[in-house]
């Protein structure tokens, strides 16, 4: 449904780019974006982009991360610049869709981002 790519190991101050492609039931979502979960912490929103292009960012990443949708609407990317050690987490692609009047979340498999000091 959601296939994520990117991630890996980078030094603090560096950049990484995550991409996610939707297919099947996750197509034509209302919004797509990324959440992350660090060890011992709850999953948290990183960034979302709506079908109209509106964006929402966590305060901790605003100004450093940029979310965008591809020319094909079912692609979403997250450009992560000026990475910090505290950005280390498993990043999950997310798609939100209204199904039979109910907001439904679709999740990718998660990709690990490790930022070293």
C-alpha cells in the first residue's frame, strides 16, 4: 500500500531524503506524510501535506524539513536538512483517506534514520 525508500546513516548537520509511493487502497488519499518513532517514545507527527498542497510540520522540524508531493499525486517526499542527533528514529510513511465516512490511516513499513554526532 505504501512503499517507503531512503533513510540511512548521516552525520549531524547532513541531509537525507525519504520518498513514499502509494498504491492500492492507499491511492487518492486526502493527505500523506511522515511520522517517526524514537526508541522508548511514542510515534509522533513529522510532516503532512494535503491534496491541496497545504502542509503541517512538527515544531521540532519546521524550517529544516520540507515535505512535497511529486508530479504524480501518490508520491510524497521528505527532504531533511540540518539533521540533529535527536532526529534519529524509524520514520513511517502515512496516508489518510476517508473510507465510508471514516478517517482511515495507511502505514508504510518504516525506514530507519540514524544521525550520528
